[in-house]
C-alpha cells in the first residue's frame, strides 16, 4: 500500500478530496437509483452501483495515467486532439437523436465498450488546454484582435457552434470559462467585450434560424425558452415538477436528514441519481451533508488556486485554472439548480453523480492539475538535493578553509 501512495504525485489534498467525493458518491447513487431500477430494471439497485464503481475505477485509472505525463506535453496533445474533437462533435450532431420529440443529439455510442459518450465534455477539456497553450505563447506580446481570429477564436467558436444545438448550458459554461481564462491570461478586455457582443449576436441568429426552420432542431428552442420562463414565472412544466420535488426533498432533510437510504423524493425525481442528486443528499443527510459536499468543492477550488499560483510556468498556471475552474463551477450550478437559484441545466455533480463521461473527464482534468503540481514538487526536490550536495561536498569545504 505504501508503494501505491508513493506513486501518487502532486497535491495530496486534491487527491484526498477526489477520493473522498468518489467514496462518498456510492451512498447517494445507491439510494437515488432506486427509481431507475424499477423503471428500467428488476428493482435492484446493485447493477447501477456496480456500473458506477466501474465508471469511477476507469476514471481514477485515467487520473493516475494523466498525472504521470509531464504537463508541458499537453500543449502538443491539445493541438492534435482539437481536430479529432471537432470531428466527434460533427459526428454527434449528425446523428440527429431526438428524445420525446426534442432534439437531443449529445451522445455517441462506443462500439466495443457499448457505452454512451458525451463528446462535449471531452471538447471542453481539450479546448481549455488549447486556449491556455495559446495564451501562454502571447503573454509577453502585444497582439491585435485580427491576429487571434484564426488561431484562437476560430477553434473556440467552432466547438461552441457544434455543441450549442444540443446543449445550451454546456455551451454557455464553456464560453464563460473561456472568457475568464482569457481574462486571467491577460487577453485585452476590449477584445473580450467585442467577443461577448459577437456571441450574443450569433446566439440571436441561431435562435431566429431555429424558429424559422423548426424542422432542423425539433422543439429545442421551445425547451430552452420553457426552462427560462418556468424559472422566472413558476409555471407548471416538467422542469418545474423536478425543481418542486427537489425543494420538497431539501425541506424534508432539515438539519440531520431523514437517514441514508430513506429518501422519499428519489421515487419522484426522474434524474435523482444525476442532475438532482444534491437534493437527495440534503434529504438524507440534511444541512450537515449539504455543507459538507459544498465545502469539499470549495476546498478543491482553494487547492486549484494554490497549485496555479505555485506553477513554474505561465502555461502551467493557465491550464490549471482552465481545467480546474469548470469542475467547481459545474458543481455550484448543479447545487444551485436543486435550490432553484438557476434554471434546470442538466449539469451533473462532478465525481458524485452517476454517468461515465462526466466522471472520466473530471478525472482527466484533475490529472492535468496534479501533473502541474507534481512538476513543482520535482523542482523543489531537485533544489533541496542540490543544496544538500553543496553542503556535503568536501572540495567546497576545503576551498572555504583555504
């Protein structure tokens, strides 16, 4: 066991938070998947628990493998993967999948493993690394907006346009995270303001086009507008039904909760093991569990900032913030949806909700962060060894005596 821990490099607090969230996730997933077991199975939640275990096992294998890669390699990897990601997004959107009459082409099925894969989550991680790479190249330069259109904004908008038709919330998160990363990377604010304006115009054109040709994206714009109107007006809708059940679950939780495995609302919440798993956590574990989970993500955010601050290069600092902030941001959105601070978005709770793609991409992002942190540790160890070597060198002692 000691050999295993010796091979874990990087920030130990991040390792601990990730492991604790993963271990903790078995409780709410096992409890919350009961409704899925009755709807799509034989009534037993064991199969869902085993599937969640294998998702986490593969995720942590990816985390371990990625954190062993020197982080500067990710610069080149992002360039190679970006075209592949764009092809995957095109393939995903070309499938034209519909669910209950609404356009929902978000997943592709991996033939050998026979599992669904959400290509937009991979695109998010790859794009953030790519943007961090580009910003680190121009950090000491004065660039014009025209210079950055092809190498920077063309890939960003290509990814966003391909994700937007099926997943507005993910598109919005990627866009906001990209803007924040560019601000942190010193990209001129006046250019960022112009990009925000361009983004709003492009979104408006997309909405008008979808309204004019409803056959292209069946009911998708109606779904977005319904969620927003429901959030502000409180009208009856499927999304409002979920939010109401989530609020009932939270209200029943109280301070200490109803007890692990004793949730009632899990039987009424359609997405109780994924999108609304936080409501089940609060119902069963009360405010103690609610604040415990929230503090875990805030601690993760704190350590991400520490790793970024101590990184030995501009690229290291930017890539840590680029792949780390979306994890915490997504967690806060998921918790906010459960208490009706945000409209229903479909974002999962990282490392806690069931779902393979979300877990795998979160682990890859954490692996990149730990790779940066591990490099910092290697530099410190080298400096200490060099210092000790100088103190113990007999020739140095003799020269000082002479």
